[in-house]
C-alpha cells in the first residue's frame, strides 16, 4: 500500500530528528566563531506562516554556521559572534559592493 504524505508533515517529522543529530556539531562550530581570524556575515529574510524570520550566515575559512532568528538586529549578530571576537568581521553585501567599486575604478 502506498501512503501519500505531505511535505509539511515530513518536514515536521524530521526537523527535530535532524536538529538533534546536528546539535553537537552546531554547538562546536558556534563556539569556534569568536576565535576565527576573519569572518563574513550575511542575513536574508523569509516568511514562515506569514511571519518574517531571518537566516544568518557566519562563515570563515574553516566553518559556516547558519542561524534562524525572528529578528534582524545587531543583538543577534553579537550573540552569534560573541564579545570576544579576536579577528575581523566583514558584512558580505558591503564587501561585495566594495569589490565592485574597486573593479569599476580600475577600468
């Protein structure tokens, strides 16, 4: 017998399972963020049941961490990066804009 299952049901069924299985690796990567020499960050919004959420991405040469938050504020970034950041933090859109500007200035 073939059972038809919706994507929403499958998503709810496996979200907890996947989250639980990745928790240790996520926590280790998150704890390593402040010790990175250079970090890039960006965020983008999406709607979930009509409510706006944000996916934050923090990346370095060694790791990438994605974080979902209900707000887009400096506080979220500070929570992710921590107070003890030892390196540099680049905002990816600003960095991309600077690279485009430099490229245009050369030609």
